[in-house]
């Protein structure tokens, strides 16, 4: 039986808020797990117009080059893009876990430890797609959805 | 869609002229109209009937202090250090019978200031909670009997027994900002409303006081230098003759009243802010800034401030300006005991991020200022990977349509499965010194998932299908976006293809490709007779469909926030490329295997080389050609991007480009 609209809305909004509540803390203080948020291979990843190859490259940049970074997420919204994202459609009945989700996050970021440093407004768009290995994998960072594409921009 | 470089040049030119700084009138001072009726703004005409005496105060300004003035100084000092005596309050909305009033400021810098009510309600709640004695029983919570907002200040009336406790809250942190709490001394307007005794005992009318103050301001204002010289006030013969320094209460009220008169001479805030860049409060023997604190309300954008030869002992003496004057570049505190404090320089550097000159010594270079604003992730030009101008045409049509005919726009691009939602970020960082517009027209539709947690509300704030979207859009305020072509610097638009979209024809089981478009910009909106400017971020997913140009909007997410300007996406000036502490992150080019640091400044690399590399990256992003072929195309066309693109289009249509000219995975 196909999921109801309620089930889709619940699953998608929870996926979006869970993502925002785990991804930004990882960027801030658990950089060693950053790569685990990304699908492989991902589509486009952009930071301020700089293209980054994949999740490993993002993690490498944050681990090796970024100063301490404080994020405050202030707004999150999401919409379902495709209820049956192609790579995971099994041919069986539709499931909420097969959808791809557009997530748009707004907030501010502070680069550096001092609280006196400026708060820079950012807007970031993600497309989350189902984690294809989720049915079998029981890894430490089990995720239902992974980043297919990401675009970060400082806007203030 | 490319950002304009013109604005960057302009801003550099501006900062280039302003950093000479300095308040002192170096060389010959600019003499102003001796009648004193210089134009302080349109409102100055209104008081032109009064012909003030010209020039008489001049000698007092430039003359050295003499022993005979000491007594007057003592009087001022006394006035400044103590609070004024209680006086009958004849103003409307004043304190109630038997109540004390305090003035609370500093909260406009708190996070709560972006609340819909400006943070007033949470501030009052916060104060009441703090006022409540820890040992008091439940239900006997302290109350603020009355409150009102005046500018940056909250005037709160409380029962007298709470006064002491309230004043102890001075310096407490409220939502990230330190509060300043002082006893209210019936400032500004009260002085103008009330007769003031003079030396000869004749009470002048408020209008007379106002006219005299206007004349004094006129004499002390140097229009061309944009300098307001408020030094040595105690020796100003006009002020002395007005009896300002006759009693403590008039002294305490004088400065706020003077600021009020200054503000009244301007018809609008913009003119008022532009009129003055520099203020001198030198030689006033102030022990702290309690009485002159309103200066920061009248001149929030001040660049140069001379506080020399006062009597500030420590940072606490000027703490009320900790979060004020965010654009201050020049500060002179010489002749104050505070300067001997070992932390003096570091504290001032910390307080004022734009400060360049402290006590006439350079403390920050332009490069250091620029470096502070740099992000560890360098700001690059927008990535715009369109095909056949599909996304570009959509964007042009969209914002014109959204401003002019939303119903038609919906018909053109939205179908029964299109989804729209909007969310409001009420606490987003914003451009300095802007009042955020109220969010009433949007807040009940906002689907900010951090605030809206109940599933039914989340669902009802999602608008699926052209009909619902049209219906919603007719209820949203009319908007005016800047023209994309005419004002490209106001926009940042990025776009690239994405796979895996739903196929409405149902033919493809592997999904179809389309575009992800992210737009950042601003718009104006007419709201109850006021024109408000807001910033927005809008993300679209476009797929093939039955709309104009064979496309459909699959998703449309609009995020609204307070106006935040467009500086964030302006490319960093090459001049600031000299890297001080903290080199920026070098992001290896993912697309074409360019060497690390390609397109970024590096030792031994010329600016021309960096610019050429950036052009290569841009061309590669647009054409999906490798860096090598992109470089060939550009160098063969004198590094002219348009010519290179034209050349590329010709070669591509002729089919003469080899497969290895393109990036792996790109379809030629």
C-alpha cells in the first residue's frame, strides 16, 4: 500500500530536521564523520562558488584547513522532489524511504573561536537522496538519506 | 548573470577616501556661514527666523583652558557623576504616581531584537524574572508597572523598592548583549517642554531654548568636514548664558536635549546620518559617558570620535558604547587615564572591528580590515551551468511575473504537482543599522520547520498544485525585485543540472534531468504605506513539463529574511590578496583536475595570472570544456570571455571540438 500524504510529510520533514541537527554539529565539532553524510558519487558540491569533488574532499577541507566554525541554524524547510527516486525503486510498493528531498537551510556561521567575530548569514540548499546501502548496512553512522548535491553561500 | 565589478571598484574608492580619518581640523578649518544658519537639513529653514550671534563662541573653542574655567568644569563634573534630583514629570506617558523610572538600553543588539516586537516583550519578561527576589514566594513576582520604547531605549516604571535591584542588573547579559540600565533623568523632551531658569531668573519659552540650541549647533557644525564639534562645552558663552550649568538638573538634561534638537533639524534619517562623520567631545572632563550616551543614537554610523582630554578611568566608563558606533574608524582617547591601562588597545580593537587609528596611531591596516571580512572559503563568482538558456529565461520570466502578474506566472510554469512553501528566518543577520520590517504578512504561512513542529501545520503550509499556489500568492504582498540585467550586483544566481527528477510522462523509470536554481537577492514591498526592503533566498527545481519552454517548476522554496545587503557575494578584491594570519582554504577544483591553488593568489603568481586562471575556471564551468581547452579558447580570443564563448559555440555547432576537449562525463 502506498504511503499516505501524512506519512510522506512526516518522513520528509523529520528527515530534513534530523539532517540539519546532525550535519551542522558535525561540521562544527565532529569533522571526522563529515564524509559519511555524502552519497558516492555525489552530484555538484559548491561552497561559495568553489566546486568540491566529494564528501571525502569536504571532510578533508574541514579537518585540515578550516578554523573552528560555529553554525547557528535558524530556518529549515523541505519539499519532496521525487517520491520514487530512481536508484532505489525496487519494483515493490512505494515506500517513504524511496523519496528524494529538497532541504533549504538558513542561519549564520562564525569562522573562528572568538564570539566577537562577525556572524555571517548563509543560505544552503541540499538534495537528499535515499541511502542505497541502508537496507543492509548497519554502520556506526547509519543514515536513511545522503547528500546528493549541496550549495553553500554566504549571503550576509 | 555575472556579478558586476563596478560596485567593487566603487566601494574600494570609498574606503580609500575615508581612511585618512582624523577628526582634527588639519590645516585651516572650514569656516562656515557666520550666521549659523547652515543647512543642517530641510528643517533648518523652519528656524531660520532666529538670527543667532555669530562667531562669539569661536575663541572659546580654540582658546586654551584657563584657571577661571575650573569652577565651571567642577560644576559639570558634579552634574555628570551624580544623577539629577527628582522632578515633577509633566510629560504624557510618564511614570505613574510613586513609581521610579529607569532607562534600559543595549537590548537592541541582542538576538531578541529581531523578534517581531523588537524583543520588548522578552526583555520585560527577562527583567521581571531577574527583579524577582530569589527567596520570594511563587506568585509574588516583581512587575514592571509600565514601559514604553523611545528609540534604542526602554523606559520602565517600577515600584521604588525595586529600583536598587533594577540598577544592579546593569551589565547583565540579555540574549547575548549586555544591558545598560540607568535611572531615567527625564531627558531631552522634558527640557524642551519645561521652562528653564536662567541666570537672571526669567524663564525662556521652550521655543526660545530650541532656537538657541539650534544656533549653538550651527556654530559648532562644519558642514564640509561633516564634523560636529562638541568640545569644551562648559566654556561656550552661549551655553553659559542660557544657564545650562546653573543647576544639576538642567545640566543632566542638556545633552539629550541638544541631540533632540539636532535630530529635529532633519526631515529624514538618511540625511541626518549623512550629515556627520565626525564628532568631538574633547575637553569636557567627563568621568563617564552617562550624560552623553544618546550621541550613539543620533550618530550610529559615526566614523571618527574624539574623546580626548576627558577623565575616563577605565573601559567601564565608556561601556555603554561597547556595541555602538559599529563603523568607527578613528578614536582618540588621549588625555584619559584609561589609556594607561595595559588592556586599553586590545579592548578598543575588540570593541570596534573597523577601528584603524587609536590615539592618532595606526592600529590596523586596510589589509587587516579586509582580512577580517574574508571568509576561510574564498568567495567565487556564481556557478551558472545552464543549457540553451533554459534556466536564464525562466529566471527572467519568473521575477518579472512574480512582481507583475502572479496568476499568469503560475499558469506558465506550475502544474498540479508543483509545490511551493515559504519560510521566515526572523533572526537572520542583517545589514548594519537597518530596522527589520515586520513579518505579519508572511508569518502565518511560514513553514520554518524549526518553529512549526506539528504535522498538520507543516502540511497545511505546503502548497501543492497551481490552484493552491495561485490562491496563496494573491494574499502575499506586492513585490518589486531589481531588474536582473540592469542591477546584476543585487543578485546572486546559481544553477546546475541535477538528475533523478520525477518524470510526469511516466515513461522513464530512471527519472529525468533538470535544473537546481538558487537565487539570492532583495525585493521591495509596500506595507501599510511604507516601502520595506527584504532579502530572500529562493530555490527552484525545474524539470521537463508542459509549461512555457517545455519546463515545469517541481519545487519552489522561498526563504525570507531581514535585508542583509549584497556585499557577501561580491568577489574579494585582489588587493587584499596579501594573506595575513589564516590563509584561506584552497579548494581543489573538482571539475577539471586543475592543480591545487589554481585560480587563487599565491606567492610568485601575478594578478594577471590569477585573473586568467579564474576566467579559465569560469569558461570551463560554462562550457564543460577542460581547463586546457578553456585556456586555449581564452588565450586565442585575447582573454575576452564573450569572444571565447562565441568561438566555443561556433566550434561546437560545427562539431570540430574533439571529445577530449570536454570534461569526463560531459556530453559534447
